[in-house]
C-alpha cells in the first residue's frame, strides 16, 4: 500500500525544493531563482498550511523553526507586507484584514517560539554517526539559533504589535486555498476579492483576542523572573483568556490548551495574588505563601490533605521538594525534617499510583527514627481508606510496608510498623508470620542497640489475644526477639501495668535492680529487667546458649542510653563466659583462650566509678585465675586496692603465692596464719568452697548451695 506524505511533510518538501540553491557553470553556488516554478512550490506550501487552518499548534509541533520561519515570511510576502517594514509601524486597523492577520500570526509565532525556547528539551538519542547527517543537523541548529537571536531582539516590537491588536474591534480574515489561488491570478482580481471583507476564513475579534491574550500571557510569565510586575500582566492576560473562552465556547479557529492555561492561572495566583479577597485561595497560592512565610507545618498539612484527595500535579510537588532541599543544603537544619515529611507524602502518593519510590526517599530514610516511622504511618493511614480502597491499592500499600520492614535493621522500629493497625489490616496472618521468619533468617542477632523511645502506648495490639495469654507467653519464652514483641503488644493494651513483676521467679540482684528500675521508659525498664532475670535463670539451670542470647540482646539495648548498665552487662557476660568454659572445654583440661584471660584480668583492674558490682564476679575471676595457674599475675600484678577491699582476691593472691613459691619453715607459720584469717573472713559471710579432686581450687564446679553460712565461732 502506497503511503502518502502528511500535510506537514508536504510543506517541508515544497519549501525545500523552492529554496534549493543552484550551481552555475563555474561551480559557484547561487541563491534559488525567483522563477515561476519556485513561486508555485511556495504557493503549494501555503495552501497546505491553509488546509491546516493555520493552526500554530500543529505547525510548531511538526515543522522546524527555519521551515516555519520561511513559511510565515512567504505568508507576509503574499499578504502584501513590504519586506523590511517594521510590523510595529503598521496600523493594523487600516490594512486589509488578511494582511493584519498575517502580521499577527507571524508575531504570535515569534512570541511562542521565544517562550518555547526557554523550556528544557530532552535531546534525541543520536543514531549511528553519519557525516552528512551530522553536518545537516549542525547547520539546522546554527540557523535556528540565528533566527531565535533575531526574534528575541524583536520581542519588544512583537509584544507591542500584539498589544495593539487587542484594541481592534473588527473581525479579521486569513487566507484559504481559494484566496491563495486568486493571488496567483491577475493583480486586478487579487486586489478585489482577496482584500474584501468576505475573503478567507473569518476570525472574530473575540477569537483573535483570546489567542493573543494567551500568547502575551505566556511571554509576560516567561519574563516575570526578571521583572516581577510582569507576573501581574501575565495574570491579567490569562484571566482575560479564560473569560473569552467561556464567552466563545468551542471554536474551530481558537484552540487553547486549557489545562496549561489553568496551570498558568494557578501559578500567577501564587506569584502575583489578586487583591480581590472574594477569589478563593488555591492550594498553589497556599503553598507559595507557606514557603515565603516559613510556615512549614501548614505546608506539610496541605501535602497530607492532598494525599487524601490528590489534586496537585506530581511535577509541582517534586518542585516544592527540590526548593526545600536546596534551602536545607544551604544550612537550614529545621528543613531536614520538613524535607522528609514532604518526601514521605510524595513517596506514598507514588506508591498508591503504582510509581516507583524515588531515590531521595531512601536517602532521607537512611537514619530512621521513631518520629519518622510515626509520621510515615500517619501518611499511609490517611492515604488509604481501608474500608473503601480497591484490592489493588491495598496490595500496593501492603507491599510498601512489607519492604519498609525488611529494609529496617532496628527491630524496635520494625515492631512499630508490624503492630500498627493498618499493617495488621493489610497483611494476613500467614504473610505476617512469613515476614517475621524472613527477618529472623536475615538477622540472627537481635539488634536492640538504639536509644529507648519515650512511649510505645500508641501502638495498638492484636485483638486476637488477651493480656493473660501474652503474659503466659512472656513467662515461657527465652527468645529475646519474641519477648520484645510481646512486651510491645502488652504496653499497647495497657499503660498501667509493670510487667517485670509478672513472675516471682524473675530475680535480679539488688545492686542492679535499683539502676534498672530507675529507667523512665516503662517498656525499656520491663525489657531490661526481664532479659537480665531470664539470663540469670538460664545460667542457674546451665542453659548457657539462651543465657548468651538474652544477655547479648540486653547489652545492645542498654548500650546507647546507659553506660552504667552497659558495663554491668559486660561484667555479667564475662561471668557467663567463665561458666561456659568451665562447664565445657575446661572439663577436659583445655586452657581458656587468651582473650578470656585478658578480660578477667581487665575486670580485676577495672577503675570505673559508680558501677554496681556483684562480689561473685570478682570471686569467680580469682578462682578462674587460680584454676588455670595464673600465679604470676595474682602474686605480682593484682591492684593493691582490690586485694585490700576484696577478701576473695586476697585469698587468691595468698594461695597463688603459696603454690608458686612455698616459703621456708620460718615463714610458713606466717603464711598459714594469713591464709586462715582470709578463709575465716570469707566463710563467716558466704558459702564454703572446696578443693577439687585434681587439686585445683574450684569456686565454680564444687560450690554447694545447700551449705549454710559458717559463722566465725564454729571455725574457732
């Protein structure tokens, strides 16, 4: 099937042929001759444009600037506009209607081309490099730039011409195929019918003014950045355009992009608000006012409301975020939070419309906090009405929240999301269970190392369980991750209970209890107390694996907010490692790793003030060093203050000295007396200790809890 060229392709071909230069016999390039052939080709191009009703939207979209410039210059020429005449000097009211219309059409195009050239344009991807094609493209680019330069120099004149046209109160005409045919005939006929009031397409004065007002508004708006008063002119022209459109209705010869016009009107309402208080303020003007006044909380409120009933274009919301980001980068720290909130609104809106979440959201969410999670959940809840939303919208939101959880390392923040009513409404039980399993596999260690948050009471709990069931699970569980989840749900149900008192088996040494119960946040207090109590209980029943998990979780939890409790947990984990070695590798006589010995020495030499200490830790450290014959250290390097204040360390030092270098007969009585004094001091306040069958002093393996206190008078 033969494919015929489109009208605009015909215009290009006709003008290319008419403007093709000649090469004479001396191989010199000559300009195209003004002969009958070329005049007919130009006339054919004009007829095609007349067939398109001289619609600048169509012509600009399909023709390059040089081609359209040539076409409109031919229109001026055939419409009896003398070459070289300044259009601003022409009295439009006194020239023939077709001449006036040709001048207006050219100057409208000039203004529109200037405005269009100010917009960023995406460059077309170049094809395979071809020298001829590249040369043609470069030549066309240079010609276009030269034409634009001339148009910009004449912009003021073009504006004056169009402003003058608004004063015309008569209808105008533009050439049709018939009038163009008549122009090719004898001059007498041309000056007759083509210049009469009935020649060509009639363009009413309202249609002409509507087009001119729109184009003038566009150029004033484009120049407004250099002269703010021009925004006022643009506003007047655009609002006048709207009035004329409502008056004209649908028109074949007056086609205005009403969507773009509405955008221009809204922008002008923001940049140059009208003094007319009766006109309602638009979201655009409200946002601009917030940006100018620094009322950022109101700005966030507008974005939140728009997420509920979207009206603002995506590009506009992104431009507001860009402006805020630029201000934040200039050092305004307050705007960091506002940038995140605006970005969160935009990102959730993108999710609901199936668009990918931008990189900026990930950048602003690199350091998630409780406040950020709270706001994000608020945005999600307001953006999706679960009762009325479609299944597609629900799945999009569920997928977003699920990925959000998987991207978080801090389980404290994960639980805030997974316990939220929106999350529980969108994900089924099996989906939530699968998500939990995924997170457990991803992170075998529980990440609790964040500062405790002030309140978790606003996190709703699952309605499928009651407090009694959760407390029962809390008593039985030794999984720190599960313990934390249960406590969050319990605190979501009631703010009045202290859940560390649920079981009378949960015991924490008094020296630690006062510090733990002084934690202000009730959830954190319960969690620290229960993790430590369960860990100590696991040590008692020799379940060292779970004890280590519980202590590790507790250590990570307290690290960020309490240096005192952090040191307490390090001490308890040292004691746990001693027990673990003595109950495992130590039974077969394998020496402990050097790291463990160094930590034991470090504990004995520790000089950290105000740290609550359990005496048993020092006891076990001294026994540990004796068991593994660290006699040199005990006799020579143990700090004197520790020896004086802790009889267990003193006993260890004396025993080590005895084992290391038994004194002579004279000194034996003194050494024996010193040893006995220390033993009496210890046994009068604590349980008795025995020597193992292998000769090692064992304060670990052979301690008998059934022995009572041996009082001094018994020993004497």
